[in-house]
C-alpha cells in the first residue's frame, strides 16, 4: 500500500523556473520541449507550418521567437506560450 508522507515544511511548494535555471532562455526551452516530445526539428516544423531551418535558428538563438510563433508553439506543445518569450 502506498502511503503519502507528510509535507516537508522546509520545502517551498512552488519553485520559480528562473530560480532553478537562471540561464534558461527561449531557445533552450524550445529545444527541451521538442526533445521531451521526441520530435525532430522537421516534425515540429511540419506541425507549425514552417521550415526545419527556422526551428534550428530559433533553437540556436539566431532567430528570436515572435509572440505569434510563441502562441503557435504553445498550442502545438500544449503549454503556456509565455515560456517562449
């Protein structure tokens, strides 16, 4: 039988991602979520209606992620778009 332990009073229930990953940027977030979905750059590009080169440029930081693209990424990846801004 699984038993839940009592919550630890010394652990904050909400952790800000910026505290854990202070150097994270939209490019890293995109690469991480794409990897988590086990999609190639081409597969994500096809879902977004863009090119693999565009995805590569966004993941490398050569191209910024516009708000419109962030919204599309959020829809495709089923996450809040603001993580890409």
